[in-house]
């Protein structure tokens, strides 16, 4: 069985062909970089995505956040449930962890609020 | 009237990068005017990731990308004024602006950089029939409601147009609990990046209807549904192909237009193809000392290229303000087969550094050959796997190649 | 107990309400929508007709001429934009020239001055973009343009400043006739009593008359679709350009608006229910007809399309009279074109001739007919603006970047009569959101200002009242 993928790692959106035999990857072609290869490996068995959203700021307003690494694609809504329950108090720095170990990733702030 | 060496209109990604590069080129007397309360421009509401892969080799969110540039501006002590709207720019480089503390005031500059960005095409421009109830938004407006104000514009959504903002909002609304029923694209191909089709639509099982458009919007007070239909090759709806979706929200992501009201007022010549100013490779417009960069010049797919372009404009404006004029040998660049625009429109073949020509194709071209010719002579020929209208292409010209150009340049792409 | 209740907040009700406040009367207006000027006064051509169209002897002919003569002073007093741009009726084939002379002669019988049949050369000098098929035209120098909702809002605002009351979202569902009074009930349970009802309910005026006990007013609707071009097209034409009328009516026109846009339309489609949906057939027809009238019509500058439903009576003339059946009911119905032009003259007649027959009119010596334009701030020089900004910094904060409207101006129209309480109400008063981005940038900000000023949560702010909420709730 072969899988044709569009890499989402960068805007080039390379078309990657993954050849699979007996549940094992035999070859990966079409990618132009190592990130693409890693993406293809993950995408075939455990697709992963970075989740970005917002959390409530104490006293009003929204804080943009993201997971600090990709999480399993089928856990995205689990991550969202945690994100939706958070309320963060300022000050907060860019990259500051606002919730740790959520489905294997940390939720970090993407903005500085003084 | 206060005078500056350089006034930059717009504190988004283009304005910020232009300011930093002008400073690093030796200019100190720089002012950024920004209409929003904070610097960063539209990046502040683009909370998704994927920015900065080219420039920083990592995938940043919009606010993170903006933050890096804002920090650079702050650390250099570059002056900026937020909550300040520029009302007018004149040909002799006077700027009239308004804010709450100074009222209406005028400034002058040796050089001006236009970096106002772009706006979204509205529903009205498409003449889509039907009612005009609440619940119809451009994708960017919906993005502001969701990401900045924390408010949901609706729960059941149909999106017209597969531009990147529309795709991003399809995912964003889904993550926040809405049901996105369909994305319609009137063209036979998506106008957004392929990766966004995969990670914003496919990941969430949102159907993309190519060669489809909305033919009617229904609803009295609030949108209650839309009819979509397939279109023929002339983009006319085909009778009998209508599908109905019950929904409360319609988002439009049907293109971006450079915001050039101020440019026009300054007497800058505009290109009908890009809808932005006609520029030299150093990003100077037809008005001496007025430069332009970023989405006000032409709509970019990637902010990384906006920053790159803004740095060119920043250095050029800085040189201009310091009286370092270029002695240009100018040829014009024109569109050959399958090319919808080339930028810059004017090329200085005496340029001492590398010059990058940006262009877009007007249809999907598999295995294309990109050819840059001058007087029938090939200057650059390169092969690609695919060229699509949604993704900007480029050709780099070395000083040696530039010197070999004998006349006007044509960029063409053949299958 | 009111002396007079005006039912319907269109331009006819508006000018009547204002006229009533010139006398010592207790008057009110009831309007079923969340704002005034929400029916045909929101979506029509905005033409001040010269008066050559209507057949001599009709009410249309009479009030058109009078209204045309009153309009310059009327609009000036209210700070409403009016431009005497002149109208031209173009003959697109030689056999239509005869009709031009017929119109000229009819106009002259109606008392219209300044009518002239001009040749192609003169026409082309006036309107360079006219189609090469044009072979002559009737020039009506007294033709003009006005913004219909601006006129409506200003008249009602001024009436309120002079003591009139306005009840919005007041959809009349029942009218109870007492001995010498009426009780006017609304669908949400409110009641007002009055000695006189003036029925200027537009498309609903047949129903209102019937509720009051008179079933002789028969009103139908005709939908007109329009396309509006960006101000970038300003100067494309300067006159209001009509085709030579046929038995089917005046047809499509191409006209500048007082705000500098170009307007194309309207179609004329009979409708059973007052639906204001645009149709692809209608919009295509407008485009094609415009292209047959002029060359290089800048369709690429389209910023919006819209439709309005015009009410007309089965008598095919205005109905302006005491009801024969119900004492105290005055019907002002079927006011189709040239109703906008006629409005000030109709109002004067209704009050001076019809109301006076029922109630003694005592002059209100406190009446002040002047109103500051909602747009006054934008017209000031920079020094005057700076004085205002120093007092109120909100006048230095631009909210609508396309039309350069400040927060101060938005707050002002939310507070002054008649109060703007929705996004569209702000838009109709100030044009915030009416520019080329069509509110894409400013709508969230206008919504926040409305929420703050009205003391309501953001999710309760509506586009145009009732259930037209902008957002459905918080994301989290």
C-alpha cells in the first residue's frame, strides 16, 4: 500500500510518496528536506499537529497560545478542552508555559502581556 | 512642522522590517505611524502557526513573528506612534495624520515608505444575490471576532473562497466548536496553499467544492441558509447543480486588495495587475522618495517574503534620505505566457546586488519551464515541479545576469 | 393621549412629523423596525425629480413640482446634502425624440422650468460616457439628488428635537377606534392613544388603514434592485441619466449620489411579500441595461447591491386624504416615485389642509427647524477639528478608515435624535462601513462602541435590530 501525502511542514507543500509493505515504511520520496521525511513517517502511523488557539486572560481579553510541539491529531479536541478551561493572569511572556503536559505537550503563550 | 528622514506608514510586518533595515543602514531619524493601538498589524490576529519558516527556520504564530520584529524596533529605539491614522500623503512627502492626543497634525520626511497592507474584497464586490442579513463576514473580520475579541460569529458556517484566511478560519471555527459545512471555490483549483487544504480542511473532514460558488444567500434577520452551485468554465452557475446548506454564517475569503488610497493621493502610479504601486527593484515608486513594500505593493502568500521585501525598501529609503542616489539603467519587466504579474515592474540593470523578481502564474502548470528573456535571448531558464496561482514564484538575477540584459525583460512559464 | 400618531418612519412620515412640530401638538411616530428609514426610504434612487413625468392634474404632478421647489431650502435647513445636478432623459433611437418633446410639453404644463431638448453634441459634452446610440436628450435643469435616508433621519431628528416622540420596534397589530380617539397597539403589548392617525406605513399602509377600519386602500409592492459603485468612479457621470420612458415605466437610471458614488438601477419586479433580496437575474439586467446606456461603465468598482420595495396604490396616484370611512384617519399611501421629491410638499399639505380640518393648529413659536448635519465634523477645517479633539479625544480616533469616521462621531449619533442603536443605523447616519471595505475592518469596533454606549453585552448588538445579532456568544 502506498500513501500520497502533502507535506504541511512548510509552504512548499511537497507531494510525498510513502511506500508501505506489511505495515512497514519501505521508502519515502518527493520530500525536499529532513522535516518532510519526519512528517511523512509520523503522518502514516501517528499524524501529529501543533494546536494554536486562545485562552482567556484574567480581567478580559484573549491570549494566543500554542502547543510547544505537535500532538497526536486525534487528541486535538482533548487539547482544546484544556485550553478552553484555562484562565491566565498577566504578566505573561512569549514562550511561557501556561499549562504543562497536555497530551504530551505544553501549552505556551505566543504573546507578551505586561 | 516636524521633519523626519524616513516616515513609515504602517507598523505591520512590512513597516517593522523596513524600519529595522533603514536603521541598520545608518538612518536614525525614523518614525512609524500605526493606526491600531499596538504594532504588529494583521499578524496579531493570525494566531495560527507557519510563519517564519524561511526566515527563522521555525514555525511561529503570527503574534510570535510580530513580537520578534517589535522587539528589534524597540531595542533600536525607533520612534513609533500607535492609534494614529494617516489621512493624507502628498507628492512632496508631507504626511497628515490624526490621533487623540495631537489632533490633526502634519509632518514631513525626506523619504516615505508605504506599508499600509491590504484589505479583503467584500461580498458586495461579487454581486452575490439574495438577502443582506447579519452573519455575513469577510474571513478576516471573523478572525478578529474569534481571536482578538473571543466572540463566535456563528455556529454553522459556509465559506466562499479558498484563500488562506478562509481555510485557516475553517479550522479555527471548527476548533472553537462551530460546524463548517463547506468551502466553495469558484476556480477549478484552490487559491490557498496546499498545506492549508490538508491541515485545515482534510484534517477536519471539511469538504472543498471546487468550481462552485454561492448563488443565493437566504435569511431575514440572520443568515438561514445558502445555495451553492457548480460553475462552468466561464464561471457561470450551472442550473440544476444547486445544493442547499442550512447555516447561520457565511464567510468570504475571496481575495485581498492592496490598500492604496494614500498612494493614489500621493500621485503614485499603480499597476492594474497588482493593484499596488509600480516600483523599481529598490521598491521606489513613480514618486521620487516614496517607497512601498509588503501587501500594499502586491499581496504575498508568506510573511517571510514581506519582511524580505520591506528590508529592500528600508535600505533604499535610508540611502535616499542620505542623498545616496542610484544611477539607474532601467528596463521594464513584462508578463509573458501564463504570467499574471511580475514585480518589480522596473529593473535597474546597474544594480550592484542580487535582484529577485517575483511573479505569479495564472493557472496550474505541472512541470513548467520558467523563462526570463530579453530581446529574445534567454537570461534565466529553470524547471519546476509545479507552479500554481496561489503560490508566488521568483527568479534571482545576479549582477552579472543583470548586466547581460539588453532590453525589456519578459517572464514566461510554459508547460 | 397624543394629538397625532404617525405610523411609519419613512421619508413621508418623517417630513409630516416634522411639519406637525411646527404647531402646539403632542405628536409621536411609531415604526415597526429598530430604526427609521428602513423601508423604501432606505433603498431608492434618491432623485429629486424635475416633474415632467407625471400626467398633468395628478397629485404626483402637483406635489412633485412643489417638492422640487422646496427641496433646496428644506435640505439646507436640516443640514442634508442636496445637489442640483440636473437630469437628462436620453433618446437611444430617432423615434424616441418625439417622446422627449412630449415629456417637455407635459413638464411645461406641470409648471416645470428649465426643460430643454438638446442634440447629441451637447449631450456628449455634458456626459462624455453616453452610448454612441444616443441621438438626443431632454435636459431638466431642476433635477437633483438627495440621500433619502439622510433626509428621513434628519427630519425625524429635528422633529424630536422639537418635542416629537419616536417609538421604534413598534409593530402595530391592532387599532381600536374609540369615540374620538384611537388606541394603537403593538405586537409586543404596548399601547398608545391618539386623536388622529396619519398612516404613512409605506408597503404596510393598506394593512394599517384596514386595522383602523378602512379597507379601501389597496397597496402593492414593486421591487427595485440596485448596484452601487465605489467613489473611485466619481465623475463617471454628473447628471442623472434616464432612458426615454416606455409604457413599462422609467426603467434603469445611472446617477451620481450625493456621497460621490455611482448608482445603477432599479429593476421593477412585482412582489407579493416585501422581500428585499437581490436576484442574479435582476442584477444582470441592471448591468446590461447600464451598458446599453453608457460606455465603459466601471462595474469593477461595484461595492454593493441592494433592493427596495416601492409601495404603489391601485389608483396609480398618491393617496393623500381623510379616510371616507374612519374619522381621524388620514391616509398618505401609495407614495411611489416621485414620492421622495414630493415629501416636503405632501407634509405641508397634510398638516395645513388635512390635520387642520380636525384640530385647531396653534403655531409653536419655539420651533427651530435647523439641525446640525451628522457629517458636520468631517467638513471642519483642521483647527476647528483640533479644538474639538482637545475637548473630546474620541474625535481624534478614526474607526472607519475608508470613510474616515471617528469614534466621537459614532458616539454622537448613538446619543442624538433619532438614536442609532444598531450597526446599520450608525452606517446610515455616518457612512461608517459603507466604504470599499464594507465594514470589514470597522464593524467589530463599531459593535464595541455600541455595546459600551448602550450598556449591553457585545452579543446583544445587532446589525439591524430584532434577531440580527452579529455574534452568537463567547468562544470560551
